[in-house]
């Protein structure tokens, strides 16, 4: 009877809190989408630039602590409804947050690599258009017809600031901040210096394009070399978690009885802490290859 009464209270509470957290998160995401660049940014057509990708990309712009709390509360409640063990629920929630964070990090890394390649193509086309006698302002506008997202969105923001009579340097700084990479900052620095003191812009842009190409090749080579290590490291890191979940599913009564005892909870706390520490250590080691 006690278990039955407890379930009657817990299940509606879990459902209500999960829905509230989900609606709050969805509302914040939609607000971010509508206000970003004054228009919706969910229009990517290539490189998996779909709604799912942009959903998580917007998530990255949130305050990290708020995102973790909004994600952790429903997860803990859901896991607790399934396993009826708060310690095990917190452990599974922590692992889930780590997995999602890794997934978001990989998406961000791939987007940065895509933007890196787009900047190289943009610089090469800029050199051609400069030889044809066009100015940088005209090049920015004409590039919108062939540049794809994410670079297209950043160029639109740059052009909008120029049309609103912001200074050329200020618009370039906004462009660099939007791109968020050293590659864009290198290009912006060259354009700002050339705008102030002049110089051979064609030679400077050619040197930058060559530097970015070498950097992209080195980055791709490093990723290829460390690919097997990353897969092996992830398997080693999460294998104990899979085993524990497997045992909990197919040996539910025995495992649940053990973890409901004081010794079981102590073992779960110690083992979970060591497992999470091991995951972070392996991820830190693998990130050194990036």
C-alpha cells in the first residue's frame, strides 16, 4: 500500500515538473531563435543544418548552468520513476549530461571546420573580385548570392551594420565576434589594417588563404589520426555504464535489492564517482589531440 501511494504522488509530480521544464526550455529556445539576427536561423540546407542541429546550436548560447539545471531536473525525475533509486538516478543523469555535452561539442567542432573551409573559399573569391576592381563593400553584398550558411548569416549581419552607417571597423569586429574563430579574426585584422594604412591587400589575402588551407589540412590530419583512439576511449569510458544498465534491466530484482541497501548505496556512490572521474579523464586525454 505504501509503494502504491508513493507512486500515486511521484508519477504526477514527475510528469508535471518534466512538462514545465520542457515548456520553459522550449520557450527560451523559440525566443532566442526569433531574436537572433532579427530572423529565424533554422534555414540551413547543407551539412546537416536542419532544425535538430539548430535547436542544439541555440542551446549552446544559453548560460551553461541554466541549461544543465533545466536538463538535469527532468532527467533525474524520469530515471527515478524508472529505477526508484535517487543515487542511481543522479548517476545516470550525470552520464547523460556528459554524453549530450560531448555531442554538442562535436557539432560545434564540425561547424567550426565547415566555417573554416567557407572562409578559405570566400577569401579566394574575394581576391578574384578585387582584381576585377570591386570594393570590399560590394564584395560582401555580392557574396551573399553564393555563400552558404553559417557564413551567409554572419555576412548578412555585417552588411546590415554597414547599411546602418556603422563604421567599417565596427562591422568587421561584429563579424569576427559572430564567427568566433581565429580564422575570422585573422581576416578581419588584415582588412582593418589595410583600411587604415593601405598596402597590398591581394598579397595579404593570398597569404592568409594559404595559412588557413595549411591549418585546415593539419586539423583534418590530426582528426584522422586520433579517430580510432577516440572511439576506443569512448567505448572504455562508457562500457561500465552499459554493463550496469544491462544488469539493472535483466536482473532488476537482485540489483535493485542490492542498491537499496546501505552497502549497495555506498558502493554505487564510490563506483559512480570513480566512473564519472574516469570519463572526464579519458575525455580530457582525447581532447589533447584536437
